[in-house]
C-alpha cells in the first residue's frame, strides 16, 4: 500500500510539474507576441493567455480538491441543478464582454471570453462541475419533479397554475397529446419566473444605457409563460390540417369497404396496419385505446373523439356515422354523400390556395426584394455602421423569414409533400472545394457563399430531378387510368381482370406504364392486388392503388366510388396547374429580382462615388461621417453582394415550395444564385452611371 501511495504521489507530482511548465511556457510565449499587430496577433495572444491561466486553474483545483475538508464540503452540500440558467447567464456575460471590447478596443477585455463560452457550452450539455452529490436523507432527490413542487408549495403560484390547467386540459384534448394539465401549467409558471429573473436584470440596464431595443427582452417572460400552451395550440392546428388532408381519400376508402359491409371500427383498425394515412392512423390508435383499454364500445369511442377533435369535418363525419348506426339509417348512402361533400370542400380549398398563393408571392417579393433594396440604399449612405446590421439580417433575418413563409405555405397546401430523397452529403462534399477556392484564393467571401449554394443546389436538385419527373408522370396519368377502370367496372369486369387488360395497352406515360406492367405481372402470378408492393414516389398514386387494392380484396366499391376517385385526382391536377398559372408572374419576378437588386446597388454606388469625388475634397476637414459620404469600404461591398445572394436563395426556396409543393427542387435556387452572381460580378467591373451617360 505504501508503495502504491508513493507511486501515485510521484505521478501526481509529475502531472503538476508538467502542467505548471506548460503554463509557464504559454505565458512566456504570450509575452513574445507583438501588441501592435492585427487580428491574428490578438487571437494568438488571447489563446496563449487562456492556455496559461486555464492550466494553472486546473492544477490548483486538482491540488485543493485532495484536502479532506474540501471533499467533505463538496460531497455533502446540496447544489441546485441550474444548468440552463447558468448557461444563459454565462452567454449574457460573454455578450457583455464583447460589448466592452467594442467600446474600449482593448484585447485584454477578450481574455476570459473563450473560457466563458466553453463554460456555457458545458452548462447546456449538463457537464459543468458544480452539481454536488446529495447524501443527506432530509433533502429531496434531484430526479423528482422540482417544478411542480416549487409551484405547489406557494399558494399564489399554485392558484395561477390551477387556473391555467383548465385551459391546458382542453388543449391537450384538441392536440391529442398525453400529459398532466397541472404539471404543464406549473412548468409555464416556473419557466416564466426563471426567465424574468434572468432577463429583467439584463434588459433594463442594457435598454437604458446601450440601446432601447434591449427593452424588448422584458417580454421574454411572457413568452416563456405561454410557451407550452402555444406549443399545444400548434399541435392541435397540425393535427387538424393533417387529418383534413387525408380525409377525402379516407372517406373513399370507407365508402369502398363500408359498401362491402365492413364496420368503421374495423376500417380504422386496418388503417393502423397499412401505415399509409399517418394522421388518420394516430386517430385510429386513440380509438383502439378507448375500446381495448378503457372498455368502451366503438360508437362511444367515435363520439368521444369527435367531441374534442379540432377538425370540424372529421367531427361531423364521426357524429353523423354514430347517429346513423344508432337510428338504423342507410349507412352506404350516408358514406357516399359524405365523400362527395368532402370532395367539393377539397375543390374549394384548392381554389382558396390558388388565390392565397398570389398573396404569398407579393409577400416574398416585398420581404426579399423591396426591404433589402431599402436597407442597401440606407447602408450606402452610412457604410461604417451598416455592416453589422446587414450581416445580422443575412444570418438571422433572411433564414427566419424564409422558414416562416415556407411553414405558412405548407399549412395552406391541401395536400402533403411527396417523399423525395436527395443526396445531401454528396452535395455538401462537392460544394466545399469551390467555396474554399473562392474564399482563400480569390479572397471574395460573397463569391464563396454563391459558389457553395450554386454547387449544393445544383447537385441536390439533380438528385431529386428523376423522382420529380416520375411523380409528375404518374400524377398526370391517374385521372385517365381511373376513368378506364371505371368503364371496365361498368361492364361488370372484376378489378383484377380490368387491371390486367389496362396494363397490356401501354397508353399512359412511360413511368405509369412500367408500374402497371409490374402490377399486371403480379396479378397473373396469382398475387392478390392488396399484397402487391407498388414502388411509387407519388403520395396520390399510393393512395389510389391502396383503395383499388381494397376494392379488389373486399369486393366493395361501385362505379360512383371510382367516379369520385377520378374527380378527386382530376381536381388535384387542375388546381396545381391553376396555382402555377397564378404564380407565373411572381416566378418571373423571382428570377428578375436578383438582377434588379444588383442594378439598384450598382447604380446607387456609382452615384455616391461621383458625389464623393466632387464634394469630399471640400469636406475632409469635417469630423465624423460628413467627410466620408460616398466612400464604400470593401467590407460593405462583400456584405451587400452576400445580401443579394441570400435574398435570391430565399426567393428560389419559397417559389419551389409554392409551385412544386416541396423545397427539395433546389434547381430554382440554382438559377437565382447564378443570375445574381453573374449580374453582381459583371456590374462590379463597370461604372453604371458612366455607361448611362455614354448612352
């Protein structure tokens, strides 16, 4: 034991000596770095000083932690789990230090910044070293719900949580989320108080002494208080939209199987296994839970689900079906009428979407063309103070507005997005070399950004191009296919015989003919239609073949059912064409907007440059910005061109979502980025004002 102790002591002494030697070496190297250098020398000195101080702190902590008194305090003291507040506080401290550097311009202010950022990262990751071990039996364990305990022990907070729990309970029923209303309300109260304790002491001094914009942080506690309720509202809205997208096809399926005598509960149970209707499947699981776990009969389960469901269409269908069953009404006639009404509502939804698409087009032109143009004009008149704000708009503003508009368009669209798969990894690997060459060789940051976006969007767009072509050909062939199937049905053909006859004709698109040939071969081999695997990317086609397969298996479905299916697919194709026609002017503007932005920037820059050469010689003795009017620094030129590229990218992404119903058609972004880059580079080589004078 003594030998082992001496060996451990020697290793510890060697570790301490090595650490102190490293600290001394880093500190000596720090003294050799020139103090009057540029950014690289500043970064080097900060790194060396941090390495020295960090090593000393580690050695001291390791040495002191071996004392018995320190270990006793560390092991027996109760420490709150404040990872998130500590992480937020350290980030705010880092921001304050950076602001101090901007004010004092001293590199010594930035010395603790790397360590603080590392500490903040460790805090968010749950690794920071101040989580003590609780050993006293009278202290509550850390794994209990301390949020609920904190609120329940305070009467005023408890009354607030209880009052909000009633509202949360209704939102839980509408969203379909399983949870305890009181616990969710207590979390909102607790996080609101914690956010207020962190943000208010920061927002008030910063708002009074730095900028009034920081006073907006005072509203952060309100957002934290209502965050969980807003999340549940969003879940309820997502649930409603998802069910109503799938409801028309589901109603046709119910019509087919219901006419064959299949009960609605059994249809829901079959949807769970099919995994084709993702949102209807979630509702079917709730119905199965009520029947198999809670012991309700299917009609009671339907009525319970309809009473709290956010979709009025789905609720009306379930209530109507339950009433027909209780009264002994004609269920097949009711199902046929309901599916027809839903198809009419769907046509109305498509017309509404085509009208709203024009509004979204106007919005995207305003946000990504007019607003950047105004910002660029203002920036050229105040170049020194505008680089930071323009960079912030590029990094935060444009992605935020793009995601918000794409999300809004996705909620507006009556159909879901087709499952397309692109090769993002290959696209990223091929885009890196071009961007690195532009950045390190040509020294143009905006060209590096444009090159990366161009290569990534081109490669990714071509990786999904064949899939998009397949989806388009299949969707275009569906209405004619269903009409032919309907004619065979009128002649009392079996569905399998009709499909074999149709597959032998090859009168549709090449992709669809290939799919039909595979189905016909499987049917000739004796495989049932509902067991044939149809490998197709189109969501519409997969639903059609699923319904036709159920018709073949159950023997249900009539000519009227096929007519409704044909009407639905025709409506989808017609409305897609109407949407493209409605958006055609905005698509043209999306392609022309990058050129317009570049021309506007170049023209304004030329005017200011002429103004600078005329007026600036007489204003050189004046202080401040008056003597710098018309002088465009290189950093502003880089940021302005990057803003044009970013706006062009956003226009391409939103246009693809509106017209192609997916953001994965990145070839539209490729065209926009190419036009913007060519225009920006070409106009940077000429003086636009001189060209106009020459003309």
